[in-house]
C-alpha cells in the first residue's frame, strides 16, 4: 500500500534514531531527537518523525512532517491516542491540556518498542 508523506531533509543537531519523534533544533535547518521537555516548551515543540534510518550528529536526516509515519512506542498505548515524545523520543499517549503532540496513533502498541502508525498532526492539546 502506498503511503505518501511530506518528507524534508534536515541537519541532525545530535544523533537521531530511526522512527523517533524529532523537535526543532537550536540552529536553522536542524532538528534533534525529542525529549520529554518538548511537550510543553514552544521552542522545543515536536515537528515530525524521523525516517527509517538512524542519523549521526551533523549528518542529514529525513523527517516526515505530514501524512502517516511509523514510530517506535515508548509504552503501551491505545489506537486514537494523542501522541507525544517521552524522554528518549519514543511515542507515548497524553491527555494533558498543555502538551504539544506530534499526532494521533492509528494503531495500538502493546508494549514499548512496538512500531505504530501515527497520523502526523503537530498541535497543542
């Protein structure tokens, strides 16, 4: 099945693992792997999900900015959950009214490290 996404290359401001949530970096055109602080700080908000290849610091990294992307789960979560990053950039569910989320889980995760489909829709809930 074809699954088109809007994908853009950025510079990795630090090492980024494949299929992890990324946030705006400190320099123009750079991103870093998201952490738990990205859910409440506007300057560190999540913008997408890294593609299927790990990226070393300073190298190019493809980031899915729109569409449906696959992401590593940080814990079990239900289909339909709003998804934010945990401390290591993995997808976890949130219901907090002030969190910045990267999107909506289209598939459930039974445990950490499961790969889930996420409809990318960065927003603050």
